[in-house]
C-alpha cells in the first residue's frame, strides 16, 4: 500500500467551478497537512468537500478533470483505511475503481479493497478480498504486495496450497520499494511457518541482492532476525537456521546501509526543492511530489533508526553465530554447532555470548564423550569465567572427565579444591566422595575407607551411599582386613539386599570362605552362590561367581580317597561341574578378564581330555556370537587347531570363512585379516607342491568369494587378494605373494578408506619402496587419522615419517618421528621410528645427535636385524662428514673409526647381501679418503670377487669403480 500522503495528478486547465480556486487550494493543503499529522478523519472530511466541489463544476465530466478526481477518490479510501474505517474504505476504493476502471489508481484501488476486506475480519469478506487482490496482482507494480495479502487470506481460509502457489510466484518478483521490502519480509515468515524450506532458502538467497532490500538492509536485518527467533520459539530450527545464515555481516550491513542513506538524503533535498517550487501553483497543476517527500522522509527516518540499532549491536555477528549454533545443536548437527560456538569463542572473545558458547561446546563434547576436549575446555572455562552462574556444573563435569582419565593424583587435588571453593555446593557429597575414590585408586585403601566412613556420617542421604559402602568393603578386602570386610559386606547387604553390588558382595564373602584353611567351606560356597544366581542369573558379578564356583569344584576332594574307582568317578563329576560353571561364566556379561579366565580354564579342561570337538564347538560359538571381542582372534586359532586335530582342516577353514562373512566387507573390522591367515594355516599341509598350490589357491578364492557374496565391494576384493597372497607365502611363492599385494596397492580404483589397517600398512610399505609416495602417504595418513586405537596405531606415523624422508624433507620427518616416539607408548615400530629419526638427524647435518643415537642403537640388544648394521653405516657417514671439518690428524683418526664400523658391518652381515655390499663399497670409499690406495683396492677386489654380492646394487657398482 502507498504511504499516507496525497497523490495529485497535474491537470492541463482549471475547471469552471462555483468554488473559488483559493478554497480548493486551502482544502487541498489542509487535507495534505492532515495526512502528514496522521489526522485521517480530518483528511477524509477535507477530501469529501473537495470531491463535492469539483463534482459540482460545469466541466466535472471533462477528460481533463478526471485524473484529479480519481486521485481524490483514491486518497479518500486511503484516509478511511488508515483511520481505522475499513468498511468505509472499501466503499470509497470500490467507488473509485468503478468510476475510473482504467485509471492510474485502479490497481491500487483493488489492493485497497482487498486490505479493507481483510481488516473487516469476517468470513463473508474473504472472497471479496481474494477477488480484489487477484486483480491487483495483475499489475507488476503491486504484484508483491497484493500477492502477500492474497497468500495471507488463503491461509486464513485454510487454502494452504493456494497460498504456496502465490508465494512461489513472488520469488520471481523484483523488490524495489519499501512496501515490497516489507511484503518480502512477510513472505519469509510465511514460508518459514509453512515449512517450505527449499522455497525459503531460494527466496532468501535471491532476496538479499534486491534493490529494495539493500536500501533498507538494516531494517530488513532487524525484521528477519525476529522472524528467525519466532521460528526457534516454535522449534522450527531448519527454517530459523536458513534465515540466520542469510544475514550479512554487521560490517557489510553498515556499509550498504550507509551508502543507501546518503543516496536518500540527496534524493530528499531534490524533492523538497521541487515541492517548494510547486507550493504557489493551483491545485490542478501540482504533482505528487508531496507524497514522495513524505515517503522519503519516513523511509529515511526508519532506516536511520535501523542503522543506529545495528551500530548499537556491537556483537551482532557473535549473536548470529550463537543463534546458528543453537539451531545446529537442536538439529543434532553437532560438528557444525561446534564450529559456530568455537568461532564465536575464538574470534569474538569479548562478546556477551562468548561465555554461553564456551559452555555450549562443553555440553556437546560431553554428549559425544570426547573427554580430552571436555577437559581442555572445562579448564579454560574455569579460568576465564570464575564467576559464571554455571561454574559448578562445569567444574563437576571437569572432575568427572578427570576421573575417566585415571590421573588420580590430579583427581584428588581437583576435588579438594572444589570442596574448598564451593563449601555450600549441593554437590559437596560428590566432591568428598571422589577424594576418597582417588585415594582408593592410588592404593591407599585404609585411608580411603576412613574417608568413606566419614562420608557416610556427613551425607547419610547421598545418592552415592551404596557406592561408598561397596568401596569400603573393597578397601578392607584389598587390605586383607577380612574381619572388617565381612562386617561391611553384611552392612551393604542389610542396607541394599537387591543392590547393584549385591552379587559382588556375595562373591567377596565366598572368596573369603574359600581361603578358610581350618574349615572346608566348599559346599557352603557352592550352595550360597548357586542359590543367589538362581534368583539373579544376570547379576553383574555372575561371571566371577561362576568362576569361583568352578574353582571350588576343581579343588574338591573325593569323600573316600581309599576307593580309587569311586574317587576317580567323583573327581570326574567335580570336573564336569567345574567345566559347566566355566562355560556358563563365558556367556555372562562380565569384564574381559573374567571371560578370558573362564574361557582359558574351560579350554584347559577340554584340552586335557583331548576333547577337540568340544574345543571347536566352544570357540566356534564364541567367535560367531562375539566376533568383536578381544578373545575372538584366540578363539579363531583354537577352532583352526581343533579342526586340524580332528582331521578336518578344510572344514575348519570353511567354518572360519563363514564366521568372517559378516565383517568381510567392513574395513574397520581388522580381525578379518587374522581370520584369513588362520584359514590359510588350516588349508596348508606339510607337503607343498606347485600343483597343490594352484589347487589350494582356487579353493581359497572360491571360499572367500562365497564369504563376500552379497557384500561385494573394494574391501572384499582387496581381502580376497590378501588371502591369496598369504597362501602364496605359505606355499613359499614369494613373487606371487608380492604380485597380489602390489596389485592391491597400485589399484587406484580402491580408495584408502576401503582398506583395513593391515592392508593399509602392507600397501603403504609396498608403495613406499616403489616410490609412489603420494599414494603411500594416502595409506599412512588414513592409518594415522582413523586407526589410532588399532594394532597398527604406529604404522601410520612411522610411514608418514618415511615418506617425508623419501621426499627429502628431513625436518618434517624428524618432527613426525619425535612425536610418535613421545606420544605412542609401547609402540610396536619403535625400532623403525628410532632409525628413521637417525636418518633425519644425519640428513639435517645434526651430526653430534646422530652419532649419539647411532651408538645408542648399536649398543641396544633389542635392535636386532638390519637396524644395527644400517645404523653403523649412518655412523660412518656422519664420521666421514665430520672428518671434512677437522685438521689432518683429527681427520685421519675419524676416518679410521668410520672404516672400522663399515668393516664390522660387512664382516657380520652375511645374511644381508645388500647391506654387506653397501658397507664394503663405502669402506672402499673411506679407504680412498684416508689415502690408503692398497686397502681401497683390496676392499674393492673382495667385493667384486664375492659371488653372493655380485648381483647387489653395490656389487654391480663396484665393477665400474676405479
């Protein structure tokens, strides 16, 4: 709709009217003034007088006077509408449209009829509004405004589809005027409310570039933020996110709005000059410049206020990041939420939302169980926001995370500090409890028990009471204070007869009984534990209880030792009962060490009986039902061994293949390669022939292909060739095995993420040796990033270091090796990493450090194989380089030492011809450096004459040496 103000069309000649021109001019000026001061009732009265006066003129129906009359009729309707008289407004607009069906204001009249009908708010008026708005929407100038209103009527009329059709047509419309901009904002809200997300995103993307929006960008921003907040209030987070993401940065908004306001001010100055020039003209000769001035002033004021509001919002960018982060959070898109919160915290550290963002990060990491990040961020939060209202929650969470790390000295100190800092905290019982737990975990059992007994007195109603009583009993138990243990076990069972630790308490009592050397408590132990398990077979301590029962059965003695036949029968029955209990324990939901003890004990009994079928059945079932258990690989070995003892090696292989089938297509199941190796072991006989090799290869290929049936992918394909490579190695066909593995490594159609840790490691080594460093790096990078917790956790970093060495990047390699040696405890590739560090030090010309490390390796008996001789050769390289910077005497002594190390290598490295040949050649070069030509020639001749070294790289090089 037009802004309040008169719209006067210029008439070519004054009408012959009984009313004086001065009166007409006065009425017009008064009406215009009333519009400006929003006295719409006065404006309507003045306009009515004007219309009557002009209608009474002799030339009232002349073509020249019609534009003026149309303008006055339209503004009468506008005055009534703005004055809150929609019924009168509808009549005036309808009258104008009928009198001037093809006038300049006809479309605006239809728009006015539609608005007036809507404001009357009756069901009967909705069809009137729809019809009028459809007509108004035919005019491109009013398409957006009319379309918005039409869509609103359709929604009120429960015609959602019709409304959406209208809104979709609006997406192609230009948005230039303030009215169109306001309409566009409403379209955003309606699209969001009706969950038309795709349409909303398209519309928002297009809208931001529209002239009308850019002219009022600050006002637009304020409005759409409100729309987004409304969507959050109604939990429509996707729509809210789309809206928030469409808003430019504060800097962009101010820049765009500043330029727009400057342009408006210039336009307003020009309009005011025009209006001043027209004030003395007759009514019939005035233009609509007054309306333009009013509109421009209103727009200028509105946008100046909006710009100031944005200027006052110093943290707008941070606030939008916070809003977006919350939307992502409620949509369970945690990575994106974290990015928003982290960006806010790091780039807008002083914003008022920074603290909330820091807390939100901690909450998300707690949900995703990322203890390292929780600890890092919680510590930072406690330091930066010591007065935050949620400081206790963060501190408590930080403590719980610290507990999970097992750093009990730190846990103790942390909770001591919390208790001192928050003496009135509702969590004070937790602070005290975890101090005692820390003492317990540090092995200070009796002090822990003392602290926990005090805890029970101080906090008798704590939710941690049960846990505390259990730990007191355990503290005395582990301190061999059996009298106190019995007392607290009974205290616990009296207080919590159905408690979480009740089974464990019965187990501890039975364990104490089992160590009674004066009275045989075997029957009591078995009766008590079996009676308890009959009632609670799924107790958390069931595995331990069954294992203790089994141990008790095994230790039981015959009733009549003199009767050998009866004794043997009794002992067999006891062992049967023990076996039954051990096997039951295997299938409980117990800790791994309990299950392993039960499984090992059961296997030992079966093995003693030579019951290979029983072993195959037990371990086969375990492997099938618990394929991801840490003992699954051991079970696979037992299945293979048992089936071989039964004379059914191929059946054993087939059984393992079937068990592997479930995971053969999943590269993250690294036990598959172990199962494949066990299958190969089961298939390969002692006598091996080329003909048999081909036959077994065919069988293995068929077996693995069948296992992969229905799950065929790059992973299964690679694993089939891996199996064939293992078989070729077992049949002593090294070249074929290397061919299979090389084929996997170089097959670019197999992405790194399709390979298991074992294959990534093997392929990475092959690619490294062949010089395909990019793909080798891809393999090792995948290992390092994805399989940090696997058995190949150190293969990735070591491989990446070796790639860096091959690329002549020793500094990068040194950093990688140092990091691996420092941060991967108990690494299996310690030797490779240490040797790699040595090479990097040499290449960086850090000769003193290299010399010290080389001597350390050479003197360490754990460095067997090629590492010692290769380290001696690097040591010789280092000494030769050092000799270049010494005086003659010092140089000779250093070179003699280098030659001695090289001589030691080639005299002791007979099993490594490549190493021996290289050492001899370098000894020849060192002798030349010494100036001992005789020694040099002798060494070279020996290298040439050695038949074992003639085909090596340096053996061939010696043939051309002088």
